[in-house]
C-alpha cells in the first residue's frame, strides 16, 4: 500500500510485530458501514459513478457475508482490518475498489470504526446492566418481606429490608447505565473527512455521511478528530466503575455464602467444588467477577498511559487502544450476564436471617430516639443507651430482657413503653424519610424499578 516510496519489502518480524488484524478484525461490520457511507458521499460529489458505487456496495456486502461465514482469509501482511477489506474489494471489483480510499486516511477511518463499534457496544453493555438490574429486582421482590441486618464497618448496624439492600445495587447500576448513555453523545461525532490530520482538498459532504451513520455531530477540528481517544477512555472508566460495583456485590455474596454468615445459598450450578476437600462449595462466579475488576481498572490505565505522551496527531501507539477496549467489553458483558444468572438461582436462608435480626442491639438507635422524643438531647440519649448496652454485656442479657428498673436507673425518662421501641417491624416502619427503608418506601421503589425495567 506504500510501495511507491519503498524499495525493500517490510521485514517479516516487523509484519508480525505491527499487524493488528488478529484482533481488530472484529471492527469489520463498522469498517464496512463506514465505507458504504463514504462511497455514497464520493458518489454525491461526482468522484464515483453510480455504477462504481454499486459495485463497491455489492463487493463490501459480499466481503461481510464471507467474514460472517468464516470464509474470509485475513492476511496479517496487510496489517489491519481496513487494509484487508480494501484489498479484498479491489481484488474482487478492480478499479472501483481502488477509488474507495479517495479523500480518506486510515487515521480518520480507524477513528470512525472505533466510534461506530463503541456506540454499538454501549447499547450491548447497557442491555447486560438491565439484565442484572432485573435479576436484583426479582430477588428483592421474591423476599420483599424479609428484614435484613444492615452493616457499617462490617458490624451489625440497623435493620433494613433485604430488598432495600439489593435496590442499593440497582441504583448503582443505573448510574453506570446513565454514564454510558451520557458518553454516547461524545462517541457519536463523525471524524471521517479529517484525513490523515489535515482534512482533504476533496471536499465531501460530511453532514451527509454523519446522517447516514446516525451520528449527531461532525468533528470541528481535523487534528483533534484523529488524535484523541478520550471517548474510549470514558467508556473504559465506565467499565471500571461497573467492575467496582460488581466487585462489591460479589464481596457481599461471598460473605453471605460463608458458614459464618450463612445468609444465602448459591445454587450448585453457579458454584464449584474442591478437588481436595469434599465438603467445599465455592462462590467462584463472585470471586472471578471480583478478580476481573483488576483487569477493568488496568485497561483504563493502559489506554490513559498510551495516550499521555503522544505528540499531535495520530501515532502508531494508538493501535494499542483496541485490545484493552475489547477486553473490557468482553469482561464486563460476561461478568454482568453470569452474575444475573447466579442471582436468579440464589436463595435466602430466612430462618438464619430471622435469628440475626432478632439481635436487639440493631435497635439501640431507636431506643435513643425514644429518649429524644421525650426531650432528652440526642448526645445525652446516645450516652444513656451506650451504658444500657454495656450493662447488657455485663449481665449477659439483651436490651429486650433488661429490666425496667435498670433502664430507669440510667434515665428517669424511661417508661414501660420503651419496649415498644424495640419492635423490629415498627422500627423499620418508622423510617419514612425519602430513601429510607420503610415498607411503603421499599414497595414504591420496587414498583418503580419493576415498571422501569419491564
Ligand atoms: N491499524 C492502525 C490502528 O489501529 C490503523 C491506522 C494506521 N494508520 C497509519 N497511519 N499507520 O491504529
């Protein structure tokens, strides 16, 4: 493709070092869509005859069909998917194929392909996020009545509904969804027409191409358009955050499945055994998901680092943008899908949970609020209840069993009705502020998500 200037063939080891078709072949549908739009614009501009345009269209669609059938021989000697497709086209249709690259460089071509690809994958990842949100919501609905110990510092804190805990993750994954959606408008900017870096003396109707490809905008600076991959960094950051959320969910599941917590039972289908210890049932799905988060972070850093020292504009370093991107997309989609499937078969150990929320200490704050409602300043109330908890420890009893006289010795404000503040359901029902886990709020949120997720 550059034989005019060179007398020597490229060294075999350089060909191997430099080729990208072994991984960028997956851009083929987008490369073909981009070329179809480009050929249409060349035709509009009178640079291709309608017959040549037709031949190009037919040839490209045949190439696409061959690739899909596995009948296309990729040649690493042709470096990348762009050159592979163009060479095959010219082989098939002759001169018209050789005209396709008019007013185009691989620099604006690869930027376009990547944007088309990422736009499609944005939708695919969003679908997977929806799948996980649905699985979380379905589990929340199944156990909608179950009260669950909420934790801070991994210490039992206050009671919530299990559904409330799961819906916290649904919210997180919604922000991940929205983040990807927001990135769409920066992905959907057409770089084609920017040439290698300085556009082309042959002016094509770039707005026409953008419309054909469903892009919202046309880039306004040809150097920017071929030089930057910030849209891909943003996408990778979005994947890293999805990984972070998935990893925390995984950590919860791993803890809950341990004998120490024993809150959930994972299905046999989504756990693995041990080759040595016959009793083991390991939460590998959650562990692998947690583990893969490292790759998602790494891929973001890989691309940021590749880009940071590059002078304007395109540099070959940028070919290194693809593998991290492909890996994050594959990893995120696989993790989201398998976590959704695992949750679908996860069951709650309701008896065990009932005994864990029977811990009256979960309601210590409610008891402090009891005093506050009767005029005691919160700090003083906090101290009184702290002493009551310490007394329970000393006497090896619980806040529910501590006699009224002991309470009254700590504060004369206590009356017999203090024990009503230790009613689990009442305590949860009292948490009515927006976002708090009262049964009404949780029911409304469940309904909202069920409607939204369909
Ligand atoms: N394979 C290259 C990449 O992925 C395509 C662009 C090559 N451009 C060039 N001037 N060598 O970045």
